[in-house]
C-alpha cells in the first residue's frame, strides 16, 4: 500500500511539474554607451525598436527582468492594445563607457522597486453642480458635496471653470521623487510647481485637507509658484506678436493618465478647436516625468501648420536671467534664479529647447517668452524647477548653473543604443 501511495505521489508530482511553464534560459541584450565626459546617474532609457521588442515577446512578461552587468535594475513596460510596445529601464552609466543591458526570464521572485513617479487626476463624484454668484460678481457653476475619486480619463464638463471645486488641485498632477507639477485644466491652462521636501509620493494627499491648503508650507512641501496671468513654467502658448496667449478658448478638452509607473508617469491632454491662434487647431499634449529627474518632457502635436507656438517662465523681480555661453549645440536653455517662490526663498526655473526651433526670445507683461517653430506639426521641450528647501544640494545660483550644465550635457549627448 505504501509503495502504491509513493508511486501515486510521484506521478502527481511529475504532472504538477509538467504543468509549470519552464523558464526560458535565453536572453536578449543591447549595448548602451555614454560618450560624455561625465557619469550619467539614474537615467530612464526607452527601448522601442520593433525588432528588439519582437524578440522580448518570446519571454513570459510576468517573469521578465532587466539586468545591467548582471545586476537587476528597475524596469517599466508599456502595453498598448494588449501588446508590449516599449520598455523603460532606469540605469546609471560611467563616463566614456558602455554597459550590457540584458533581458531574460527569472526563476526567482521578482524584486519590488520603489515607486518614484506618479500621475493622477482626481474629480468629485456623488455631488451636484450648482449655479452660484461669486463675491466678484461673476456667475458660474460650482460642484458642491461629493468626494474626490481618482480617474484615468476625463472629458472636462462644459460647466467647469476656475474654482469650480470639481477637480482636486484644479487639474492633473505629476511628480518624481524630486519635484511635482500640476496644470489648471480650465481656461488658465498654466503649469504650476509643487516644491517637495521628501522623496516620497505626495500628490495623493494634496488638496484633501482643504481645497487650497497646499499654498501653506507643510511637511511634504507646498505650491511654490505664483502663476497669475503668466506662462508659469513651460506652459503652452501662442505668440501673437505682443503677448503669449495660453490655451484658453477651446471647443472641448479631454485628459487621460497615460502612465502611472514606478519610473515614468505621463498625462495626455487633447484640446479640440483651440481658437486663440490665427487659425483654429486641435492640439495634443503629452507631458511625462522620470524617476530621479526634475524635468518634465513636453511633447506637442498640432493638427495644422502653425508657427509661433511659445512657452516660457513667469517674470519675477529679484531674479537673474540665465543662458548658456555655448549656442552652437542642439539644445539650449532659458532659466531664472532668485527669491521668486511663494515662500520667499530661492527658486530656479528652466526651459530647455532646441536651437533650431527658436524663432525669438522675447517677453510680455507677465512672462519671459520663448517663441518656437514646430517641425512637421510637432514640438518638444523640457522644463524643470529646483527649490531651496527641497532635498537637493542646490541652494545657490552657482549650484543651479552646475545643474543646468549637467542637464544640457545629457540632452546634447544622449545615450546610444546598439541593438
């Protein structure tokens, strides 16, 4: 009887083992090279070559790991229409060196890496729209009652405007472990800055304890920029020859959280019938932020040929305007530094853009303006902020200049990938 039981157990064990998916012992690799005379610390690298992605698809995605020189590194997969479309990897690489980046299946429990970016959009539900008269005499709708719930997609209600109390902190937010941002999802359509005093994710708590409590210094940080009628930092605009016009008049707007990942998060916004320009256009905006970075990557796609798009930085007293001495490189910047935060301490702001896209540097009543020409109806730039009270070591204008030089070096000398 004992022999029969052992035999049955052996057969059952073989059956269970045969049902398990065996680990694929193969791997696919790319060679990543840094040509700069400086170490690149914690860069997010995106791999989207179609042939390479096709090779990775032979693996069980749920067991996939990325290794740099046999060390597992943080990875994020982009899935579109149930198919792998790109792979994001966070890595560091020494100056003038190369590293082997490999992908394979792991037969061990996969490491859990800390979430270092976030994007969210939070609106109220279970309340109602009520028409009100503001103290200023303006008549508008407010959303009263209800509770905030995070959503992945929103068509902005026609009744929504500034101070409708419908969207938590008035628009989508995105952050890294270094800094946070938001933009007003209404006629103001300007980007604001959340200075952070912690590397933890904080947006999920912002505006929960009072609609505008984030204007006061808290343990996590605060809203540190007075936007007013300006371009804030990196906002999208149209230069009419005298003023920067934000994306204020549209037929409708939709907003979607594209990614809410551990090393990259992004927000897509579509503006239908933007009418502030010389011809009405549809505009798509994709903004993204990476782990370890203070920069937001802004991508713009327009439906028709339109010159004189612009962006910029709010004008403030007691600040110094900064530009690089070298102007022949692909990327350049416009930056300001000084006591321009709402907390009355030092704040550095920068916009990086391509020299070949530049039409002119100018200004209006509210902003330092960068007028740019899209190529093939597309435009991209980066913007970022550093606050005296954040956890960086960048406290002075000299520190800020060194930071600007490092980021400019990265843009002008990107990592190369040999598949």
